[in-house]
């Protein structure tokens, strides 16, 4: 602990009460040459960072409120908007028939009407929008209009059960299958068959900044859209199509978001479309910001999944083959569900070889908001099924779950996934786990916990180590591309723009570091500008953990091209008579350096730039990058959808009160693979945050709907995200060192956005381990997620009752 931290803790002694752990020292920039503060860190903590609701708007700006469907399924038989237009403060009202262009804004497949025309598909679907002089006037008009019955709805029965929907064949997209070998024969010849089912709950994004946008009409037919948005180019496209204007008439700008997590990849576009429609109709700047409860009801979540598996294993617990089925609850429309369920299927193996296996993925339609992207994009839900199987296999053969996991890791001779991709760096996965196994003292703690549980009838402790193997790339091949725009000004300062968006994850910081590294400058000399569709066009969403990989390479490409131009100029005009080798030039420490030793020549960066400008050399460049090697044939379910894999592992220890179901996470140890880190300070923050968010998904974040299909966990009073007090008292996080990426990623780094999220599975597995002690570790109970205290208590009571009954039958004391 630093001296400053020790003094601060002493001063606060006796002042702060509660179960929260004491603050830890943050990672100090400078401890690693690439560690840097977030480029907006000071703006964040001082309140100077501007978000959408901070943007100044004209005095006559309009404020929008949405009228939402109160029923989950039915038909809109009458809608009288003329009455709303006469209400106090109302300037405009728009519904389905007021849209001049496209009325379906489905991001990939159709199915998402901007307003209800006739069929209503979920509680919260937008019936119409009101624009008024104030936000209060708009909301009051909506409430009054609905109370007066201006909308008549013929309510019909709603389907809220995805399993029943799948059995009836009600899908938003066709079922997909991946298969390797004769899985039926593998099951028939296996020494043991292990099978089970599980429910994996969804998750609310709960970004700090809700859905918001500000749209300004331009002097022609266009609009400028300021939005909290992960996919500006898609929003540009949809706004243009809704207005019936060319794409170039729409400019979308995103400086930063107050969180996204996937919830603003597709589902930030509808509000921009509605605001743009009103702005063009009225000629006035228009603002939309959703209240938290409306935001939670209107937008989709992480997909809940119903999984089942049937696996054949040998006497050592090694999987020979079998079948896995995943059913994603997609809500009422496709949105991104095709790709999300695909990724759940890709990751249903996690770090283990399935052998001869069939994986089937269903996309069930239900009458809820259309579920969407969320950190991990289906991968976490897919991994849960095989992690459950690992615990179950271990209990069946009487081995420690870690032993069984290690036996099933991808290994020589079993290196090919069920979708046909070779897993490289398999030694890295094993070495990472063995390092963590040692540093966390796994086996000594296992012995201590087993002894403790034998003597403790009520409080049971659990321990688990779970790995992560996560594929990095968009599974839609065309999205694996990025652009960048680089400007060098005559004073030597540098401006970079790229197609990625900043949602707090530090992407802009890393891009600035890439540019500074390539140009031999300090990062303070590089500035990044807001993501805009008129600077870098046709961009991919900032998603799939690919932001730094794609945009970093595009920025580097721009820098390399500009460097070569400057080197050519310097060789021809500055060093022509000195016999210096053109290939021996480099940029370092703010200078152009040519030659070595006594013949070395140096020109300050600023002088080089000035000389280039005077000689009419372009100081601007664009960059582009497209990920190589990836492909996937969906017709046969085989290919190489991922450029590489990121690895990690976590050890979690828990204590469970089996009389109440309450539990405490006592200690967590994490070792995570990021290749050669672009910025260790930011990467460690991503690992910590991802783990806590994953832990929250699996333990406390419970989504609840009533029988009518209305979301009742629609705010922080009823939906519990992890807080600071939920941090484990002992929380040890390290990055794996000495293992650069085997693929040619940006400086051999690896993506860090999504993979750490799945480390939270260790907590869920540790809870199952603690409960298994109630049955003398003979079985692991089914524990659906989120594993709330209620679910833990029910599992404990069911397991204790069954185990006690079995002992009585055997005549055991």
C-alpha cells in the first residue's frame, strides 16, 4: 500500500461503516511504458465531458415523449392523433402514417416497425411520438391522450415462453446446426452419458447514460444527428431511409457514450429516426431522452437461453461426443439474434474439445422487446452449458472439477472445434491455468474447504476455477473492416479520426497511442475527434471486442502511408547529397532520424512537417484495414469465423448460508491473456469491470415480467446490478505476460472488451461446488441463473432433502 493510501485509510478509520472493502490503489501510469490514463479521464471526474444531454440546444428546441403500448400482443384498431395535436404545448405528433420513407428499421432483417401500424408485439412498443415545447408538456400530452382512449387496442394472448414457442416452430430466424463426426455413435459407445438442462437469464444493459439523441435540421433536406450510439453508420442509413433522402444528407456524430455494452449497437437508432422525422417536419432541433423505466421497457436485453446437453464421456470424464441444444429467447423480431445464437453455438465448447458433436441453435419468438447485443454477444450463454457439464461430469466420476476441465482442454490430436476451426496457442491455455492454479493456491484451499465443510453443517464454502476461450472477430465477415483519417497540421500537431466509438472502454486512448507510437510522438501531441460519418464512412459497429483491433490497424495504416511519403520527401529534398539510405529512416522521440552513429542526422518533427508543407507534400492520409483469413460457410456450419482466440481463467471462493441462501464472494483470482497489451492500465480495468458485470449477470440481476408481459424490474429499486460493496474483499487481477498474439494483430495485442465478462462463471460454479458438499460431492445441483439467494436456498433444500432421504434408505446414521 502506498504512503498516501495508508494516511487516507487512517483518516477515514471509524468514519465509514459497512461491508464494503477498502479502496485499492489504482494502477499507476508509468509502471508500464504503455500504461496511460483514459484520454478523457480528467473530463470525466471534473464533469467537463459532454454527453448528449449536456449539448446546448436552441431555445426553441422540441422535446419528445413516446406513447407506449400497454399490452404485449394485440391489434391497434383506432388511433386518433388529431386530439393530441390540440393539447397544451404540443407542436407535432407523428405515427406510422407520417413516415415519408421506410417504416421498417430492422437492422439486418425486417421486422422492426418504427411505429405500430396494426399489430402490437410487446409491452412498450411505440404507438406514436409527441413533440412539445418542453419535456413535461410532451409527457403530459402522452399520458392524457392514452387516458382519454385515443388508442383502441384489441388485446390477444401473448407468448412469453421461448421453449413452447420453439416446440411450435415459432422462430424469428431459421434453426442452425453445426456438426462434427458421428455424434450418435459417440453417445452409444460412451462409458457414461451425462445430461441436464439449464435456464440462463437475460440482463439489462443499465448504461449510466440512457438512450438519447439531439437532431438538428440542416439548410438542405438533411439532418445532423448527435447520438449515444455504437453504430453511427447504421443510424445514418436508417435515418436516411426513414426520411427518404440520400445517405450523404445525414451526418451522425458520437463523441462519447455513458456506457453501451451492446445496448446501443442497433437499439439507439429508433430514437434518432423519430427525432430526425420531427426535426425535418418542424424545422426545429429535436431532443429525445428516454426515462430509465421507459428505456428498460422499450429496449431489448441480453437473450435469456434455455440450454440442454447430452454428452458421452469415458471413465476419466473425457468427452467423446454428444449433442447440445440452445434456445435463445429473441423477443418479437430478429434484430441481431441470428448472429447472437450463432455465437452461443460457436462458444458452447468454451475451452474444451467436444469430440464428435452436434450443436443446434433455435431462435424463438416471444412477445417481449426484441433482445439484442450485450457484452459477449451470446458467447456467455453458450459457455454456460459446457461449464455446467464439466461440474456434472466431475461429480459423476468423483473427481475434482478442475481435474476434469484440464483433461478436456483442447490438446494435440483434439485441436479442432465442432465448427472446423483449429485452436492455436493451446499450450498458452494450459500454461495460463497452471499459473493461476499455483498463484491462487487452488489445491491447498481445496483441501481446507473440504475439511471446513465436513465440520460446518450450515455455512458451506465453494471453490471453482473456470477458463475462457473467446473468439475474436465479427461472425458477419463484412463487418471486419475499419477506416481512419489522419491529419498533421503545420505546427506538428496531429488529429486522428476513426470509425470506432468511445463508450468508456478507452478505445480512443489506445488509438492515440497507436498514432503516437507510429509517428514517434508523445501521446499529448495527438488529439482524437468525435466519430462522424462525414469523416470516415461506412463503418462497422464498435462491438465484438474488435474496436482496437480494427480501428488501431486502420489508424496505423494511415500513419505508415504518411511516414513513407515523408521519408520519400526527406530522402529527395533534405538528405539527397548526404548519401543516407532511404530505408534507414525512422521517426522517434519527436524527430526524423536517418543513419546511425556518427553519420546520424536528426530533424525535429515540426521542422519536417513545415518543410513538407512548403514543398506541397500532403499531410493528410486515410487508412483502411480488413481482417484476413476469416470465413464461415453457414450452409455446412464449418469454417474459420475467428481471427484468433483470447484466453483467461478465474478462481472464485464463496461462502453460502444454506439456511437462507445468502452468500458472500470471499476471494477472486484472475489471470487474463491480452497478448502484448496496448495499455495495461486500461486492460486491467476492463478485466475487473467485465468480471464484476459477469458476476452480476449470474447472481443478482434478475429480469421479471408479469403474466401480461410487462417488465416489472424496470429500475434500480427492482433490478440489482453489482455495486462497489459487491467487490470481493480479495480481488487479485493480473495480465498474462510473455505471450504475444500468434496472429498479426495490432502490435500483437489481443482484444479485452468481452472475454473477461465470462470469467464471472467462476462464481456460479463455486456456488454449485458449495452446494454439492450437501450431498458429499456426489452431485452438483441444477442452479439456474441468476443464482439469487432464493434459487440457492431452493437448490440447497432440494439437495439436502434428497441426500438425507437416500442416507435413511441406506440405513446410514
